[in-house]
């Protein structure tokens, strides 16, 4: 157990918590009832009041291989001693090339060029800029519009918010980037499906063609979607959906971007959602699992044609081909974490671990069917969402929030998101731990009015 530092903050005093304006948090409730984490190891958090809490959400979909992995801790600590920072522009650090080659090897064939960011949000916006610039360089500058999906989530920067389809994330911020949205893929007849829902995949995907006929492909840069929507509550593509989306994009010369920030690095039981669903996009974004969550990092991986288009149209060779990048793109410390994390990912065959545990996880989560308030259960790989009926028919977030808080009190961390409870265990979870998670969750649901 790492040594605990001593802080001056009085965690029992609401006033001393006000300085930190917390992200995606109900700050008013939190500061009256704080949850303060002080350590993590394996699948457990420890808290400021001396409890241990089982992590059934891999942090925030990111620490699948276990908290506090000594190999990563050591690589980061050695890495920062060797090279704390080197400029990201016009100078490359050695370890960045190593990580890029590793990512290239892991991603599906054809996705070969890796642009580093610091988060999934930056990756989404980078991919969108890449798509627009690509068409402009190809002489098709009118292709600027994006097609996202209702209930999609692509982070919180302008591009991501614009193509994202969760109303609460958009409504305060006004006009964004030119985007339209496909319908989501939740259907009543697919409720309680185990794994991929069987109904209407092709029909739902055909909406894309209708939309392209209305807006014309000459105005559309790219379609962006998560292979399955994570943050909105594990909304899965019905059978045949992604294949048909791919076909339509290819037919009409529109790029397909997969946001694999959640589905990347093992969560589906394959290395990427693209592998799990057998569909390869033109651009893929990733973050979270690339460093097992312990140092911020994201990446955008593009096909050769896109990279080459920038190279061929870049002007004299001393000129920058894509004027875009972050001070911390390919940060050497993040790269050290990524290299160690990807090494564990491969050596310990994490995707296979997930694939092997998924049927048990599926069986256990579906045992919640029939419990009061539970109106749908969706799962794939080691990801599941339990949809909870809105309180009084009009307050969808109230019960999930209460259930999350109750679970925490009972020593288990699950996430509340909109009208769902989301569960995403670590890849190293045991069957008995999964049993424990669903026992606690079931008690918490039953205790909720
Ligand atoms: N894209 C998807 C699919 C995500 O799930 C997330 C975060 O959960 C993001 C993008 C944003 O990533 P970040 O929070 O690292 O900016």
C-alpha cells in the first residue's frame, strides 16, 4: 500500500470542498455527502473514511487490467526520470514511435497511422478535423457536415458535443459544428436481448441512406459512431447494422469514424469493437484503455489513403501537412504508460480473458430481469446496462443516482448514467466477485422506491 500524503483540506467541511468544481458531478449533493477516494489496488478502491469499495466499473471504463499494476507504475516512474518532456512539434521522442507501431499492429489491417491526443474528446475532434481536411485536400471542400447518432457520446469538445446525441450534454451550449443525427438503435422488440439484439439492424442502418439522399453525400464528411454506445447505457447495434452502415458509407464516399474510446482494448472480448463486429472504419479513435487509465492519452488511427492525402498535398516538404496537435501529444510519460499497458494487454491476453468471462457475466446480469423498476438489460463483452423506470414517470435519473449511492454504501462502485445503471468490471474480475456485484446491485434496486 502506497504511503498516504497529508493534506490540509478538511474533507468533512463543505466549504473546503467548494474550490474544486467537479466535472460531470452533482456538486451540490456531493459536497454535502462527499465520496473521497484515496487509493486503488487490483479491483478495490480505498476511501478517506477507511472503507474498501469494489470497482465494478473499471474506474470509468478504463482500468480493465487492474489498478496499480506494478509494471506500469515502474515504467512511468523510470520513464519520467529518463525523459520528463520533449517538444511535440518538429521533434519526436523515441517511445512515441514505439507506441505508434504497437497500436498499428493491434488495430485492424489498413489502420496504420497514429495521431496522439490526451483524451477521447480530443481524439473525436481531431478525427473530425482530419475528415474535413481530407475532403478539402481531395478537392471536395463542400463535404463538411457530420452524421452522428442520437444517444451517441463523443466527449465534450465542440466537435464531439455536436455529433453527440445525449440531450443533456448539448442543451446548455448552443450552436456547435454542422451535424445531423441518425436515430439510436433502441427498440422495444429488442428489450432484454442477450448480446446483439436480433431485430431491424438493416432497417435502422438504411436510415443513413435516406439521410444522405436528403443532404447529399457531396455535403457530408463522415459518419461517426461508437460500435456500441457506452455512456448512454450500452446501446448495441442490432445484427447487421454496422455492416450496412459500412456499405452505405463506402457506396456514397463518406468516411466512417468509429469512436472506440470504450470498446477499444478488450472490453468487447476482442481487441477493438471493429474486430468484434467485423467492420473496419476509415478512422478510429481511442483513449482510456490505451494506458489502462493511469495517464491521460488518446489517439486517432487513420487509413493509409487519408495519411497519404495529407502528405501528397502538403506543399514543400518543410511545411506542416496538418496544422493540428497538442503540447502534450505523444507525451513521453503517457507513452511509457501506454507501452507498459499494451505489453500487459498482449502478454496476458486480455481480450481472451474478457471473451471467456463474458458468458458468465451475461448470465448473471440477466438474472436481474423481473426485479422491480428494471425495464431493460443490455450487455456485450464485459459491459452491461440496466435500464431503470423513471421515478413518477418523469424523473429518469433519480433512481439510478440513488442506486449508485446505495451500492457505494454497500461497498460496490457501479455507475449511474441517465436512466441506467452501468456495470463494466475489470477484466481480471473473478466469477464470485461478479456474483457479489449483482447481489449488491439487486439489494440496492430493491431498496429504492
Ligand atoms: N468517446 C467515447 C465513446 C467515450 O465513452 C468518451 C468518454 O467516456 C469519450 C469519447 C471522451 O473521452 P474523454 O473523457 O477522455 O475526453
